[in-house]
C-alpha cells in the first residue's frame, strides 16, 4: 500500500540533533529506511517555529529547518525529493522518488505580515497552518477562541492565490469557520481527529468535518493518544495544559513528559474508530492520515515508528472498509486535494 502522511515534526528534531534520519534506529519515529519500507510516497515535513521559543529569530530558524528538509532529500541518493507542484507530486505516486512537501506549522516566521509568505513560497513551502499558539494571524485551539485577524484573512487568501494549501489544524473554532468564509479552494486539517469521539479542542466537530467535506478537503488522523482516546485525553489534559505555560523550567518539562509516559497507551482500534466516524459524517473522500510523528510524546499500542503504517490497511479492512476506501484513507484523498491546490507545474 502507498501512503500520504500529512504531518511529521522530524525536520525540527533533525535540526536539533535529536535524531538520525538515515537510520531506522536513529532515535525518532521517522527515518528514510522505514518510510521506504512502509510505502510512504509523500510526507509533509512541518517547519515548526514559535515566537515564544525563538523571539526575533523566527525567520532564520524556519529557513534553517527548510534547508534541513532539502538536505535530507539530497542525502537520500535519489530516494526522496522536495516537491512544489502537482505534477511532481503525482510523479511520486507513479514512478518518481518519494515526495517531501514542506509546511509552515504556525506562521510565526512571517512576523505578522501576510506578504512575507511570498518569501517562504519561493523557498518551497506548500502547506500553511496560520497559528499554533495565538499570534497576529489567528486564535488557536489551546489559546483564545478569536477568529482570523484581518491580516490572517489576507494570509489565507494569499496562500490560495499562490497554490499553498491552507491547513486549519490548531486553529480556534472561530478561526476555522472564518477561514472557510474567506477562501474558496479545498482546505485541510492535516493532523486532527473527531471531537465526537475524543473531546480535545484540537479535534473537529461533526459540523466541521461535514463543512470540510463539502469544500472538497480532508482531515488527517493524528496518532497522538490524547486526540484518539477520551480516557487518555482526560488524564493527560492537566499535564498538557501545564506544559504549555510560558517560561516553564526545563526540569518541569522533563517531569511532565515522564508523567505522560505513565498513562496507558490506547489500543490500535481507536484509529479505525475515528476513520469510520469521519466517513459516516463526511463521506469516504474526507479522511486521510496525519500521524504527527516526532511531534507527539506517545503513540497507540502497535505503532512505534512510521514503519508500522504497514499495519493500517489490514486494521481498516477489519473495521469494515472496502479496498477502495482503504486506498483513499492511506493516500488517495490527500493526493487528490493537493493535486488540485498546488501549482500545476
């Protein structure tokens, strides 16, 4: 089976020297050998830079992370290529090398000005989440419920004009709805689940899923236990809330991570439950995969690295999906949406 995964945080971890992308035992969830073994044909690499963590250095840090993705492609000996057009993406699913798409996870590197997206478009960015924490463009799920600002509206409209996918994961509910009001093309939620099953504000309500489907977009199932399993979410919620507080000492961050590790991981079937629910609400064209690997502290039982994506087709078939639907979930829906939105050539 081929796979299109709409979100990983591997570039940040490589840049920070935490993982070796070239080796399956390199310390992360995602490595080149495991991606190839699993059948990954496209991976969106997040460029995740917060003003909170890199004040005044957001742009430089983001450009370093983009350069890291290009370096990983160059070192892959032709097995992976950074793609920027629909045609290049389609080639990756036929006879070309695996595609690496670059996305801004939070537009903090744009320093509050929509027009600065032009620079990042030139550098290869083709997916855009306007905010991760509240910023000049938007409110967020873990912040305020304010909608897109006027500058945020300009940003998503410019993204559409350029052929950059607008990605509503992390946005507040108000910002989600305003995004749909001021855009026309399909939008995605690259790594968000179903709020009806797990009440995290990072997940989408049934009404949101239906609206995303009506627009021709898709959401990618996030493998974070706190977005899959409501029991895990309730136990983890106070720890996550504490971890997001500004100025938290490094020792406290370590303690919180250790506390999270003590919570039992949800069983694999939660992935299939969210997929089935999304299909029931929005139809079989609305759902894909966005694992958030290397950005999450835990995974469901049975998923240790990206290599374990190979287990998902059988899981989905056992849950009652027919082969056509399994293909759409694993790669077809995101391939369709990005083929429509990206520059054609």
